[in-house]
């Protein structure tokens, strides 16, 4: 076997998707943590771990459904990051941003911040 194998963006995205869709308490925060770790690794030079816009969308939607304190702010912060990423990606991903905007609006409507 390859003892030097490292997780790639598909591995991270699979974990993010599973956590973001989980109904377990704290799972959205864990998905957010994985996404932020992935972003940090990419920023530090690991080009294979460039987060995709749909990963941001999954976590934003997870936060929008969360009742945790600070959920709406977390969703808004991620949306800001996603907007920066969108500028680098193809315009075909506008639908993900639209869904994310709606999710953030809904999060602010359901939480106290």
C-alpha cells in the first residue's frame, strides 16, 4: 500500500457533505471546522485541497438549519468567503450562491445571531 497517501479534496468534500447533512448536534460546526482546515491547507500551498463552492454551500445550509448560537453569523462569514471563491470560479456556479444567500437570510430569520 501507499503509506504516503494523503486525503484529497474529494475526501474532504465527502466528510463535509456527511457532516453538513447530519442531524447530530454539533455536526455543522464539525463540517465548518473541516472546511476551514481544508481552506487553510490550500492557502498554505496544498493546491490539491482547493475548497469548492458547493462545499461552502453545504456548510452554509447546515448553519441555516442549526439552532446553535452564532449560526447565522457563521453562515454569513462563510458566504463572504464563498463570494471570494466565486470570483475565481466559472459563473455557472451562481445557483449555489443564490441558494446560499437564501440560506443565510433564513438563518438570520430563525436565530438570534
